[in-house]
């Protein structure tokens, strides 16, 4: 977190902000809870620069196109093409050069797509921020934030810079982009150990992460390239280019093949000229023809086309391959080591099991796409035929603050991922969120708080009948229940039954 010293961006006084008390952080930044004055903010903007990620140095289009020819496979093809031209085999030469050009175009376009995908990390910063300047909160472009600014956060905001939190009210932030954790992190203001990893720095809010619940205020401790996401962006630009196993094998094969062909052609030329006394011009053409025949020009072409097909298949699965040989490298992977269970996920929650007093229902479908079916003992069932199942799904829909919208071909959530999963479950059951909220409007709510670990909502129908829906930690909900509903009857609660199902689902890795 400590900014590197440069000529135009001097270092801040400390980088271990998470290990310091909030008052000490404000003191080191020469700031206060009232924020900076406008003049001081302008001076710091000149000193530290705007709050944006600097674009990495990229090769120009011409250089990127020419680099596509810097490949052992292409060198073999070009040599074969030149020799084929020398023998006036126009059709064969045309096919060889067409393969070379096709490979270069595919690589050029694919690398361009990959670089655009890498550039997208710079768009993770928030566009606007609520900043306290001179004692009053203003809405300013996030680029104008400087270390020492006081920023207010609310549910739905994207954190505009790295903040040391000084006030929180049930603040939870989705940090999956940094930690891989699917569950939003609960934030506080108490300092943590100096050696704490990013995921355990509860008193920091990181640039680009999303506030899912609550409110808070923090002081900017890092902006632009000095933020955590800026550090990651810089590391991406420093990734060492490695030669793939396929290219290493082809380089070795190409060297041995070149030596063998040159030696064979030279011996043939010498034998014909010195032993058989053939004309030198005839022997030269014979040696060239032998070399061209020995070059496997079809091998590079087949490999290039095969890799191109692999790239296109990966692209259809939304995976961007920057260079063609990387496809073969991915195919060689046998073990992936990851430090977080959620690192390789899409940070999407999905309801897969639903337990009632009558048994375990399984739910198909993945992500937030509301298409799937309910099964009981492997047999598809309709929620309409199981009133208890229908009521549980309706509870998850109404005791909920999230929304689910469709953006082109993609479903987007606004709010907590777990609550969005409950909305998706209700849509699979045929319920409509807007209609349900109109039929049973919410009249009061107890929001989720870590102290009581549940959320409760009060609803009334149009006849004035009131009822309460509640969701939360299983053990907390069970402590508040005396009965369970089964086939229309309210029977005494069987805690052993529910405890067994909780253990069963937990053993399957389900929350």
C-alpha cells in the first residue's frame, strides 16, 4: 500500500494504515473529520495527481502486427514459401503465404481483444464520489480525490479510492474482485495487525469494491496507481513472458530439422557436382527442391488452424486468449492451486437446495438466470402443488432488499448476492417481484445486523391482514421458532431434523 517514490508523486507518510487508529491516520494525513479545504485539495491534486489508473504502455498496431510473424512456426512456413516460389510452384506458395497471413490476422485481432479486456480494469474506479470539502459534502468526480479527503459511502456505491474507515453503520462491502470471497466483508474502524492480509483489513475500503449494505465514512489514504487495484494493474503489466511448451518443442524440432535439411541438401549438391559432374545450376535446383520437399509446411499450417479453432471456442465461453499458443498451455494444465475457494468463481450465489418439513427439494440452474426446475426425490415438481414450498419461496422474495434486472443477455443484481439468489429462486417458481410487493406491501422492517443475525419484514395485504417474514442464520431462526408447518399443520419444532439437514448441506459445501 505504500506508494512508490516518484518525482511527481511524493510518498505518503505511512502505508500501514490498517494498523493505525483513525485519529492517528487523520493526523498523519494532515486532515480532519471535516475534510480538506478546497485550496488544500487543489494543492494535493497537483502533488499526487488525479485519482485514475495510468494506462500501461502498449505496442502500436503496426508493431503488434509485425510481432505475429516472430514465431518459429511462421519462420518455417516463410522458408517453405520462398523456396516454393523459387521453384515456380505458384499455387503451393500462395497457400503457404495465405496461412501465414491468416495466422497473423487472427493473432492481431485476438491480442487486441485481450488488451481491451486488460484495460477494463481501469474502469473499475468510481466515476463520482460524495466528498466533504470545507465541512460540507459535495458530489465530485472521483478523479479529483486526493489523500486526506473524507468520503461518504452508502449502499450501492462503488468505493472511489482506498479509504481508512473512520465511521461505519452496518457497513458491508463486496471485495470479491480482490479476495475471491463471495460473502460481503463486514467493516469496522478498529485497527488490525500490521501483517494482516488484504481480506482481513476490516478498517479499509478498497477502490473499485462495491458497498452492498450500510453506510460509512473514510479518509482517502491512497489514490490512482497507489491503490490496491492499481498495484494489481501494475503487476499485470510486469508479467514475464514465458515460452509455451508447444513453442519450445517446435523450436527444438525446427533447429534439428533445419540442420538436417541443410546438411542433406549440401551433400546432394556436392555429390552431384563433384562425383557426377552435373551442372552447378541443375544441382542447385535439385538441392532446393529436396529442401522444399523435406520441409513439413503442412505441420505449421495445421497447428495454426487447430489453435485458432481453440481460441474461437474459448471466446464463445467468454475466455479471452491473448496469443494462440496459450491454448495448448491451458490444455496441458493438470492442477490449479488457489488460495481462496472463491477465486475461480463468478461471485454468483445460487439456491440449489431447499429444505422443508416434508423433505429436501433440489433446484436446477446456475447463476442469476431464472430458468430451472424443482425436484423432490429426483422427480420434477411444481411449487404450486406444494403450498409450503410456495410460501417459503415467497418469504425469500418479500424479505429482501435486492433487485434483479436483465441487461441485454445478462442478468445483473443490485444488492447482496445472497438476496439476489433468493429472488432468482422465486422467479424460477413463477413469482413476480413487482406483483408480490404490490399485493403484500412492506410496512416495516428490521434490517440485518451482525448483533441479531436476522432480517425481518412486516407486510399487510389489501384486507389489512398483517404477517411477518424473517430470514437469517439457521441457528438464530430456529431459536425463535416453536413450531414447524407440515402438510397444513403446525407441529412442535424438531431441532434434530433441521440440525441433520444443516450438517448434510454443509458437507456438500453449501451455505
